[in-house]
């Protein structure tokens, strides 16, 4: 998993947006961040925002998150988000970009 720095967070979000990957990022003080991908099956006939409001979203597929991830640090959350996006969207433009990073 690529570990992004705080100053790289914006680039990751821009790459996700440019790749048309929808995400739902939620935070609650002292609880860290929660990351979800909207379920395509749910949003086919609705606006994605309506599906999110109804909490009809699905989480990342199961994968091992390193023990040193701090869900209260945006750079750690974005690192997991990016890895999850490559798993969920292996043929996406985002995944090509991610794999090109050193």
C-alpha cells in the first residue's frame, strides 16, 4: 500500500474525481473517518446523494489494513481509500495512476 503524505491528499481526491469514482467519506470527532463506495445497484434509478442519505451504500471489500493506520489522520485514511479504490475498480484510470506511483 502506498502511504500518502498530507500534502498529497488533494491529488488523490482529484484523481478519484477525474476517474469518476464515487466515494462517501464521513467523520465523527474521536471516531476517525469512515469510507464507503456507493452501491451501483442501489443508485441506478436514484441520485447518488439520495442513496447516501438513505444509507444505502456498501463498504470496501474486505482487505487487511496495516496496524499502523490511524483513522484520525487524513493521510492514513486517504492511503486506505486509494488502496480500496484499486481493489474495487481494478480497470479504472485511478488504478492506472496509482500503479504508476513509486
